């Protein structure tokens, strides 16, 4: 029988009633002739509770024991889902990550998937099991310890299973009914997309859209897994949701697919840095070692052998970056006059595969921001995206203006 992967997030399995609702969806797919692999998250709020218990017990904790504790939330959900399906007379069995086994590396709390042998689950399908309910977010290390994949890891689990089992599709059930042109809470004109290309979704996810985890989209793009994002609270599965697929599977699309934003950004500038070979490495090496996620980078024109270097970073990493730069200066590795920090900025981006073949997108974007009196602090581009750093107080205005400028409320 063909295989379908269905993933249910924490809000979709938050209560026993919601688990029953999700199980009915699974039952419909079994009736449609599918063998189903269900990936479940922990019930809403449970992972945060478990993490809190670990941190209260041991502020400097053993990551192996952290994984043993926080992975238990998914196992509870998997067992309850399997019991619910059995009550519906659907042959189902729960699986912990180590039972599959989902093999990972040894990086506890941030493990990477290395292999998912399908033999054990396929053997049970052959014996008559119709649904394998797998605890998401977890696997097993080469040392035989439970590992977890990091926040959002259940999405990655689902896509990896779809790739390993050659699934017809991977359905991600969440509390939103698809991928929108931007956050509907920012503009009421935001429109749900029927389809979006992998590359566009990857950019949107990395730029602040919270619908899918970035690693899951990367996996789907690499293994050509068709992803469908849909709401667990909308019963019209035939027309619901957004399909994330190959560019070739999209007949018509707008030049710009969506507007993404990241509110909690900061901008740092080193003033009067020596303009010499290796200066960028001397600055960004210590930042990387300190775990600072640098994004946009701008170097000013050199004058009298000195230059300014500007970059953006998450606002919660300012202290870490300031400490790294102070250490670099005291060691003589980097000589600068002053470090200036602006913690009141936001990043706004437009994304679309149509940019490859259409000129003038940047011009339209910059004109729209100018017309609203919004000053651009930093610009960065790729083949299918343009991002700008602006004052945070103008973020919502910028998103609304760009959404209107590129006509995103209208279908292609």
C-alpha cells in the first residue's frame, strides 16, 4: 500500500479530545488505502514544563539526561494516539525513536539524523499494522543513548520519515491553515498560498516565518518530499493547506511570494577598524566562537587605512557579542575606536523565485519604503530575496506597504 506521513504538532494533540480528532483524520487516510506513519509532538506546553524541571534540578545539566527527560513528552502522546486508534479498531502501534531506530549523531539536544532503516516498521506493516505512531523529536546515538533534535525537531522527523519510506506526501498539521503571504496579524490582506516552492519556503522560514522549521524544509527540498501544511482544526482536507513543492510543479506565481520579518534584531558597528587583510576573520572569528549568529554584514569604504564594519544579530546575543569584541580588542587582535549598538531594529524581507527573471524588484521595494518615510540601515540580497534592516517602530508599516506594493493580496 502507498505510505503517507502525517505530523501533528503540540496544539493539535494538546488534549485527549484533540488527539481523538487527529486520530479520526488518520482513520480517513487508512480508509483511503494508505499505510500511515504518524509523527507526534508532545502535548502543548509539556516540553517547556520538562525543560523547566531539568533546569530547576540541575542548572548545569548533563545533556544526555536532558534528552532522556524532554523526549518523554512525545512518547506519552505516541502511546495515547496509538490507544485511541486501537479503540477505533485501527491496527496501530507506538514507536519511540530508538525502536525504529532513528539513528542520529551524538550531539545531544541538537542531534542530526543520520539514518532511518525502514525494515522494522515495514515488517509490522506486512503483518497487518496500518498505523505506526512515532514519537517525534528524538532518536538514538551511536552510543545507544536517547537524543533529541532541537526545537521544531518533530517537523524534521516527519520529513525524514517521508524520505526514508518513499511516502507519497508529508502532511504537517498545525494551528494555522497554510502558508500566508505574510503574517495575517500584521495585515488583514495576507493571502493563503495554494503552493509555494521549496526555495521560497526555505527563505521565508529562515527569515522569520514560523510555519515550518528550516531544517525540515531543507530535507524536503533535498529529497523532493512534497510537504503540505494544513490546520488540524479545518476538516476540509481536499482544498485546505499549502503544498510546498518543486518550482516546476507551480504553473503561475507572483514575482514576490511573501514578506517575512524578524522583530528582535540588533545592529552593531565597529568604528575605525584597520582596513587590512584578515580583519574580517579577526572580527567574525571570535563572534562565531562566542555563538553569535551574524546575519547581514556591511563594510564601509576605507579612508586613511581605516574602515567601519557593521553587522546584524539577534537582540538577545548583544551581550555575548560585546564581550567577544572587548576580548578581541584587549588581546590586540582587533583595534577599533568604538563599538556602537542599536537594539531597536527589525529585518523585513521580500522573497520570490520570480526575482530571478524579473528586474526592478529592489527598486520597487526601496521606493515603497521611501514613500512611507522609512530609512534603510542595511541591505542584503540573494537570488530570490531582498532583506533590509529598519527601525523596529516602522516594521508593521513596512510589511503592509510591501505587501500592497507587490499585490500579494491577489492570486498570480
